[in-house]
């Protein structure tokens, strides 16, 4: 089976040469006809020059840093095969892991994800990841073993069908997982063990908490807006009923300004929720037209 390996790279000059040479040697020996595409995402450390010097690698370059998701989209568009495997440039992935995914890269599956065993990530990111994981499980109705693993195989036709929903940043992995599960596509998880990174560095910024919160809201509004609007409408409806009963017990009249305001708020929340749900459904399907 021939496939495409897509590697986003941003300032990975320290270790990407070794990563690519090991990967190319493995593919030539075991998977002839497969290709490796590296998308240099505006690196400033000479990553593009190093990658260009490795035989057998296709190099695509962004003039400026556009983000992990944007680099993956560029690589996917240029790929020659129906199955594309995303692969990290920092040495965390090893070529043998690809062989674990390949047996599942066939119909009826649409995405195969490397489930990282014993991996927890930087401690400072764990609370945000924990909350994001719970929200994703709630949205999809299943327990997701690994929400944002970077080693995964996509069936390109399905990736392209929903690509317009995927962001340009690191949250593409999370968003694509939720999207495929919500759209009832077949997602398979394969246990893997990754290595410590040998190049680049994982950075944590104060803004990451805000980005995580906005990602959670975006996922809810994109895949199930009624999960927000319907409980809010019920809450406001109960407040309206309670206010009506209180006014009737005190004045003998059901309606006053506060009851009318609460009833209006309940109605607007409910109908805005229906409208948001219809818009989200159209957005999810428009890319397949």
C-alpha cells in the first residue's frame, strides 16, 4: 500500500534531518511508492534548506508561519495518495509506528489515530486538556482515548469534505477528531509509544488558557449549539414560571414587566438556538457540495 506522509515543520533544524533520513529509509525498504511531504511553515532557522538536502522529500514552504493546521492542509492538498499520515518533525514519532496504523487504513475506516500510551504532556497544560477532553466526550457521546495525537492517518476524501471546518492552529487535531465522530465516520485507535522530542520545544503561554476556552466554545457552537442554548432556555423558562407564580400569589395577576422580559428572553434564547443549530448543520455539510 502506498501512502503520503505529511510533516509540518516550524523551526525544527536541530533534529529534522535525522527524522527524515530514518523515515525515508524505512519507506524505501518496506513501502515503496509512498511519499514524504514536508511543509516548512515559515521557519527562520534554516529548516527548509536542511529538508531540501534530504533526497526523496518533497518540500513545500509557507512564506510566513501560518500554523500547524494550515501546514497540514497544504500538505494534504499536494499529496498523491488517498491515505495521508501526519507525522511530527521533532523526533517523537518513529517510522515503525506507521506500520501499526497501516493495517487499519482501509474501508470502512476514515481515520486511524495513534493512541499515546503513558503520555500525559506538560503538567501545566493538563487542566485545560482535561476540560477539553470532557467537553469532547460530551459532544460526541463516546470516550475519546486520545483527543489530539499528532500521529494519525486520514482518508483524504473525508478530510477534504470537512477541511473548511478545521482551524489553522494546533487545534486541527482536536477539531478533526470531534468532527469525524460527530459525523458518524469510522475512527480507529491504535496504541503507540512516542519518544521524547529531540528538536524544537513545547511552549506554554498565558494566552493558552483563553485559547482552550475559545476552542471549547467553538466546538460546541460548531457541532452542537443546542447543548448551550436549550439548557439556557429551560433555565429562563423556569425563572419565568416562578416569577409568574410569585406575582399571582402577591397581586393576583400573572403578568408584569419582569415576567414579560423573562418570557421574551426565554423565547429569544430558544429560537436563537434553533437558528444556530441550522447554521452549524449547513456549515458542516457545505464543504461536501
